[in-house]
C-alpha cells in the first residue's frame, strides 16, 4: 500500500514537472524569439502561465498528500472493512434465492425425514441426530411447521452467479438446489431450507481419456 | 478473479491439492458463513481447509484462517472447534455430495481465475453425503517437461 502511494505521488510530481517544462519549451518554440526580445506584455503572459502551474500544483498536491497519509496511517482494520465492502457486496433483494410454487414436490412426513436424515459416523465425527452438524438448521425449520402447515420437498436449478443467498459470487453458480419447504394451509411457502446443492453438468473440461480406478 | 490457492487433502498419508471447497457447501446449507478475514486476492474464501479420506469417508481435519470481527476490527484464529463445537479433531463431511477434483501432474494450461487451470490429470472422487462412492482419473494431456509441477497461482495482490 505504501509503495503504491509513493508511486502515485512520484508519478504526479513527474507529470507536473514535465508539464511545466513542456509549457516553457512550447512558449519559446512558438515565439521563435529570445526572452529579452519579448514585449513586457508577452513576458507577463508567460510568467502568468508559469504562475498558474505553480498555483495548480500548490493547490492540488495536498490532496495527494492527504491520500498518502490516509493510506499510511489509517488503522489497517478500516482499510480491511473498506476492501471487504468492495469485494463482498450485498446482493440485491431480487437476486436472492426463493422457492416458487412450481419448485414444490410431494408432501413429506416429519418423522420419516428425521429417520432418513440421521447421520451415523463410525469415528463419531458428527452428531447422531437428523442432519448431523446441520441439526440446528433443521430444528429452526421444524419450528416453523405450525397448525395447518405441512412439509414439502422442492427442487430447482440455478445457473446465474448471483442466485445463491450466501454471498460468494463464484461458488454456487450452476447448481441444482433441493430441500424442504414449509407450506401453510393456503398453499403459501412459509419457510424453506436448502438441504442439497448439486453441481449441474458442465463442459468446462475438454473431452479426454478417462480411466476408472 | 485471481487464481485461488487450493484446499489440501490427505489420501493414504499423501498430501494432495484439492480444487473443490466442501466447506462452502456446509456454509451454504447452514445459511450463514463466518466472516473470514482475507488479505490476498488468491484466497477470497479466507481459509485453507485440510481434508482426509479415511475408510472411504471425507473428513475435515484442519483449517487455517482468521475470523474478522466487524464490531472492533480484530481477528481471531479459526479452529475446527470454533466452527464445529465439540469436534476439535475431525468432522465428518456428511453435508457434501458432489465431486472432489484433485489435480495431478504438471500444469497444462494456466488460467488466472478460480481453480480453472488445467493439469495433466484430474483425479475425481464422487462423494455422496460424505461417503466416497467412486473414483476416476481424467487424462487431460501431457505437459512440456519444463512445466511447473502441482497447483500454480502465478500472481496475487496482498493488502
């Protein structure tokens, strides 16, 4: 960061100096006369141009200096917040993933889902509860199933880069989403949980020989 | 986007590069992602996870990275226990269904974005709910003898 600021400042100074030299050279080239041959008015005009450049530099260099000081002395955490804000922009509302009625599948039984999603690991590296490490997420969804509501499965594919809800714009483009949705008596989708993201087939890699292990 | 540093995977005691991010799937399904700190454009995700295939199962066995605390601007080391309380040694990746891509051999064609560079071979493992079901090797070509070996990131900006 410091070297970048120094580079910008140096570049600015060099350009200003070059501009001054060019102006003086251009003045003499156009007039084709020596300095003592110029009239008082021409001398004044030439000096005024030079003065304007000096004033311009005098007025603008503090901006560069302020920029350099900010980069140098602003706590690193402020810069990190700034750069994070630039890189992980919040997605617009209309890019958020939503479950639509046409994505819905059959009605599911809560008990059957809990039985089917029990996680078992011989090394005890996951809790032996429905959805394992994601159990809390399941409890949250199950808590949304009020009187008259029912649980349905859903599935849909998303190919656009900004359709995923968790803000990593390069991770989940082109995936098949599937999960569970809580639907109320009026058929409205009250809540949903994506339980599976599967990559859609892509043709990124060129066709080549494949060997089964 | 800049080429990204890969994850690490241990298979039969040997360390390989893993060009898949199974932990991002977990964050996606959990609906929230820790605020990982990052200071390099070649590691946007902010961490490097170490994975292990043991008895045909995929486990997360380590993670290196820092969590950024927005409220006071400080950072703290991320550990398996901070992400998966009660599981400090090993976490079964039951949430992951998909293919693991483990590049092998020398660099064939460099692409300065994500994990898009091509290597001589790709070792794919088909995983369903954390269990390795099948494996295959895809041969992409033969690189020149002076080509670099292993996963390559040619340039990155640190800030």
